């Protein structure tokens, strides 16, 4: 397959745009129309920044990911963090879902949401197992570093640079030892029931940071796990972090969703920009249409 596949973490891009100053997400009347414009403008701009794009894939999180089933405490603190803000999250998620559907129905983007899969899973499986051409992933989520290869590049839009990872296995091992606080994946020394038992409730998790990691790697991480009887904790974390551990049924469903996808009719492209009143696109619509037609 010639050309390049552009894989975009939809929620990651959405929240980067939502939390820009211009949107006013914490105000009584956020400018959601501006958010919609920023989203499409970012995607359209990428078609010029990246050479020979032949398809755009928007990967969307399912609300009930398999990781939550495997490890119920996965991302458990996010609800509390949302409640501590002045943002109406339900309105936000409704807008996210509605706009994704609008792009799916009117634009030549493959908008993929697969039951029990997160956007990470969709991008990972398509990158590793399905798409046999050059790929560029757009996300500031460092988890995607494990996908870096000769055919797969990772672009961080926040840093405005490509991120490289020469040792993907080492990246996964280190992440599995350190854990990922943003996703409530505990560090290697923290039992899965920490904070739920009488002797750990309300107590800080055992410490394990970069300095401890360096000592573990120098000692030999596999031997260190055995010596400290932490192999089960490592297994827990690796299943949650390593994209190669995505369950086989999920992998199959992602591949099927991609292969069975039917792009929206080209006749709907103009409707999308007209209905949204995106003047800058309408003023030079022939150029816009020609660029988007390259995706068919």
C-alpha cells in the first residue's frame, strides 16, 4: 500500500482544543462552534504537513473498555477529578459524540469506535497488524511510543515534534514498573487492593520512582521481580500497558471495523462546511474539496 495513513486519537485532540483559552471551557457559555472549527482545521492542516496522506482515521474511546473489566480500578480517580471542576462534562461528551458522528456521515474520514476498545487499542492494532503502509500517529499520549518503528511515526502536537523510541521493549518494561498515575495503574510495589483494606486505607502508596527504577534495571529487572515477589504486579501492569496484550477478540473486531468501513459520500463534503458555517473553508472550497477527495 502506498501513501500514508494518518491515525488520530480523537479524544486526545478534542481535549487539547477544548482547553485552549479561546474556547472558555470553564465559562458559562463555551464556544463549541470554535472548538468544532479548531478540530477540522487541525485535521485538514495535517493533510498538508504530512506527505502523501491517503486515509484519515479518527479513533474513539468506548465508554466501557476491556481494561476496566480486567482491572476495575483502572482510571478510577478520573470521575472524582471531573467532579472537582466547574465543567459540565455530560454536555462535553455529548458534543464529542455528535461531532464524531457528523464527520463520519459527511467527511472521508474513517471514524472508528469499537466495543470495549479505547482509541489506543484501535490505533495500536491498525498500526501493528492491519495497515501495511507508512503511518503517522497524532497524539501527545506517550504510550504510543511503543509503536514507533520504521513504518510508524509518532507526532506530538503539543511539542510540535516527532517523538522517537529506539527501545520499545525497554519502554514497556519501565512503564510496567513505574505504573501510570494518570490511568491509576499502580507502581510495581503497590498491591491491587491498596486503599481498600483496613491496613492500607487512607495511606500513601509505597514509593517507587525513577531512582528506584534505575537500581532495578541495573540489578536486572526480572531477577529483582522474583526476589521481591512482585511478578504478579508486573503482569497486571504489562497487560494494561503493552499493546501486544490487547485481547484477541478486541483485535479481531478492530480489524473488521476498519476493513468493513464505508466512507461517506463525496456529495456530503460541501454540506458539512456549509451547515457549520466554516467560511474560510467555503471561500476556497475547490481547493478543500480536491484535497479531501484524495482520501477516496
